[in-house]
C-alpha cells in the first residue's frame, strides 16, 4: 500500500510533519514497502507495513527533530 500522494499519508503524519518531512516520509515508506516485501528481509515478525512505517519515521528523524509539539529541521 504505497502512498501515491501526500494526501494519502496517515493522519498522524499529515497533521504533525511539515511538507518536506512528509515528502521524506512518503519516499522512504514507498521504498521500504518494495525493499521489505520478503518476510525474510524484515526483523522479527514485523509486518511489511509496520517495517515500512518504521523506516519512514527513521528517515524523517535524520533531518527533523521534535521540539515540543513541533517538528523542525535539524540545524
């Protein structure tokens, strides 16, 4: 279930991340969705979707950090 547009992202992503971070999330999720389709490529018993969400959040956290309730680009 890759995300075709930013509008398709989950509410907890759309409502909290700035647009650029949403773009990072979408690209990372879609890439991970393809990369981890084989269960043997995933850690533990995580589902394909769960793994893709974890990868996407990790990608966002490389460039953004949460300050209070707001996500800001890292200096």
